[in-house]
C-alpha cells in the first residue's frame, strides 16, 4: 500500500510538472512570436513599468527617485510611465513632491493600463503565483503595444514580461525589491508551514499535495530564472535580495548590483534628537497590507500595557500606561479600507483602541512631524526585503524595533563599532560628555535647545563608527538574567568615568546599538517597554548612532548608485 501511494505521488507530481512546463513553453513561444506584432522601438524613450505608480509606499519612492536619476543622467531621454488608467502625469508629479519630497524638473508621459486587476492577488484564490505571472505578461503586452521603449525599466518586481520587452528590442533593467520566487518559499512548503506563501493547512498537512506544490514552485522558479536571464542590469535593494537573485538569475549577463533604496534622510536628520514630549508615543509607518503584520504590533503594544512594569507605581510605569501608538499608512482602495477597519476592531478587542491613533495617506510634512516627536518606531514584516520605514525611524532619531529577518537584520539595524582603537579617547570622551551633559534627563523633559549638548556629544560618540552585527532581544534577556539590572541598555550613573560611559549601550558583539530586533509578541513587548522607559542619556546615544547608520541610505546615495548601475544603458 505504501508503494502504491508513493507511485501515485510521483505520478501526480510528474503530471503537474509536465502541465506547468508545457503551458509555460507554449505561452512563451506564443509571446515570443507575437513580439513581431509590436510597434518599433522608440529611440530615446525610457519607460517605467509601475502599474500602481500613485501608491504611497517605498516602491513608489524608488520609482520617482529612479525617474529623477534618468532625468539627471540623460539629456535626451523621454520618460514614460506605464500606470493604471485614470492616473495623470500632473497627479503623479504632484504626488512625488507632496508624499516623497521629490521634485521632477522635466516632464513625464503616462500611458494608461486598463487591466491592472490581472496582477492583483485577490482575484486568484488558487494557483495565485502562476495566474498573477500570466496576468503580468498580459499587462506587459498591453504596455508594450502602446510603446516599445529603448530602455524598459521594471520597478515592481514583475519579471515575467521581460522576455517580451527584450524580444521587441528593448534593453531590460530590473530593480528588484523582493524575489517573486525564493528558496525560502520552497523551504516553507517543504517544512509544512501553513503560515507562509499561501500554503493553507490542507496542503501543509498532506504529503501528496505538498509534493505537487513543490514541483509547481520549482517550475515557476525555472521560468523566473529564464526571465531574469534577459536583463541588461539587475539592481537589488538589499543583501538578502541580492543573495536570492544571484542564486536564481545565474544566467544573467551581470551579477546583481546592490543599490540601497532612497530614504529622505537629510530632512529627517535635521530633526532634533533631544525631544520635549508631553506624552510618549511610538510610531508605525507601514502600508495597511497583510504582510506588514499590524496585528503583531497591536498585540505587542497591548502586552506591554498589561505588563507588570506598566502596573508599577513609578514614573516608568506611568510612562507605559500613558504611551500611545500612532499607526501611519497608505490606503489604496476598498480592500485596504476593509483591512484598516479590521485592525481598528482588533485594537478595540485588545483594549488599546483608546491609545491608538490611525493616520491615513499622510503627506510627507505630516509624516516628518510625527517622526520628529516619536521615541520609537515599530516594524513587524517577516523577511522584508529592505525596510525603508526602519531607516526613516533611525534618520529621525526614533529607536527602531524591527523584525529579526532579511533587510532590517542584515543591512539596517546594526551596531556601530568604534573606528579607532577600542575604547579610544575620542569616543570615550564624547560618550562621557554625553553622560555628563544629560545627567538628570528623562524622556519626559529636556533643555530648551533644539539639539542639546547631550545630543551633540552623543552624535560625536557615534561619529567614527562602522556597522557590525545586530542586537537581538535574547541578548537583553541574557544580561537581565546575569544580574545586569536594567539590561544592556542600562546607563552609567551620573559622574561615572569615561570608560563606563563609552561601554554603555553596547550590543552583544560590541559597538553602540542602533535599535532592537524581535520576532515574537513577547520580544516586541520587551523592546517596547525598554524604549518607552529608556533613560534620556542612553536614548540620545542610541538615536545618534541610528542617525549615522541611516545616512548610508540617503536619496543622494541612491541617485549615485543607480546612475552608475545604468552606465552605458541609458540614451545619451
């Protein structure tokens, strides 16, 4: 009986593989043949495939900075945006300035896409990945029917139309935020996880169905790799994404180029580190989408509110009880609106609705103001390719509490190591100055100056630093259990020597920490408590180090790196 079941499994797997492969080959052949029906290449045109160009997320910021880079690098390039029907060029230019503080000096043209629903996952409850991929090809066909550019730039991650653009005569450029297929997805299905990659419990509990799905994902990965092979340039936004794309797109002309996404760190870094707060609050800047996992934020915030620390009759306890959470995000349509309403109902269920505020589609000016008053920022997405919101927190002087995976773990929330010899005089002296200048400070008060002497000294202490490994909440617990009092974030007492001050706030592997990484509700709650009750002196040190770290991800850096990546590809 066991042998018969195994034979049946192998037969079904082979049938599924053959079906997917034959379908893909037939579709690819038809598309390659139909490329001859497309109009001729329009020389000097650079077209960006971004159906939801009017969105307010990090992907749209990348789009507009990439457009600006093309404008600055090429005198003759005519920029075209393939965007959903109903969006105008004037609206997009205004949105770029209002939402992202990006001003375009040259005109753009918008070519409307009527069938953007073809790439929206809610239309495909089954075989979502395959049907979305085919939908993206159809949408790419609609775009190219209107204009075949000299350079086709995809800033959405839909790789499946690439062969069509390449066959029509375009040079293909990809900016990959997140691999459509990854080895992590295959591993999640193999492990029988029902919490990831649309792998419902019925599939996770069935070895037969799991095997078929593994074959399905394997075939999709092969198709994805073939599409990546036609790119002229593949830029990626993080070390995590680069690793996956390098493994998947092995046949590409060049290895993927790491171009960190742009964050408006300049304006945010102008915000004072030393804040005069009447009430403490955390901020969450994430679009209201399922993968952002706002439910985890609400659960952790509620757990912190219910903790013994919050019940204590102390100033720290009062700070926790009175703290608020401000959730800032974009809403793109009815589905997002329904999701937001569900989150608000969940906050009510958890008993934290009265201390949560919801700010929808906020302009950049309002976002800057919110970040300028927050002491910490929450991020809860698993395996987020990068994490622009985390960088925004750090640039604004908010202590980030981010998910312990992918971009935040590998590229962003990293401690800063002393540039010189360990315990060097400059770092030790600056840290001691920070300790002395901020003596007696707290999160609910401060001096009159916008950027205090303590903040300036803390910034100097973080000045000569380089990135190291991140700090995880397990480190905090280990130090607590070993008698470290307030944990690794504990500050030296006023009047402590320079060596003690310089050592304060260091991560498990050394270096001034720039934030926290967490995974579970308990870890997030611990981090929330830590940030909300943190001594002002230590917060200034962490915030100064975080700001320095954030400068690696500036808009200027993106413009330079993206332009360099496109060298020889753009029109003159």
